[in-house]
C-alpha cells in the first residue's frame, strides 16, 4: 500500500462504511463509550446511515494465529466481512491485548476531517486507559 498525506479539509469519503476497525485497544474502553466518542468525532458519518458508524475490535489473534479470522484475507475482504457481521463485545472480551503492539484505528467511509477528530478523541482515551503506555496510530483503508 501507498502512504498518502491526508488533507484535513477534504470532506471526500472513500471505501465501504462508515466503519472503524479498532486493533489492539484496551478492554477498559467499553463499546458504549467508544460509540459516544465516535459520535462526537464523526457526527456527519454517524448521521449518514441508519446504523451510524459501525465499529469492530480486532486483536492479534484475529490476524496471526493458526485459526485467525482475518489471517488470509485482503483488506477489502476484511472490510466486507466486518461490515456484514460486527463481532460483539462478548466475542472480543477474552482476546489478549498485545502490549508490544500499538493500537491502530482503521477508518473507512469517513472523511479525513472526521477521521482525525475521532482519532484524537479515542487516541487520548487509549493513552489514559493504558496509563501512558500505549499510543494509538491511525490509518485509512479503502
């Protein structure tokens, strides 16, 4: 994949969604809290569809283990799979947070401006929840 500098004023929306994939985030951030943070950071995307911004937590075991849910999938396939069936909090609560891997927030179908607003809100909460040991990264997937 290519890295492209994002224009914060760009309101264009690319990719399926609106969707946010939260990789390796602490379990102390509850889905209800995350939903509120997403609504605050991305109000236009939240109102753009009936179900609001869908989001899913995934962890390293979902990607790299022998029985990984998303291990052999392309980015497009992962996006489609998650959009069709969002894992619930019970399915992800037992998954191990990898303390050696940075949390990553993957955005699709959300404008750059709202992506950055949401990233700043959730990133701050991740930092606080981890007592300053985890700094989140942000990526746009389409």
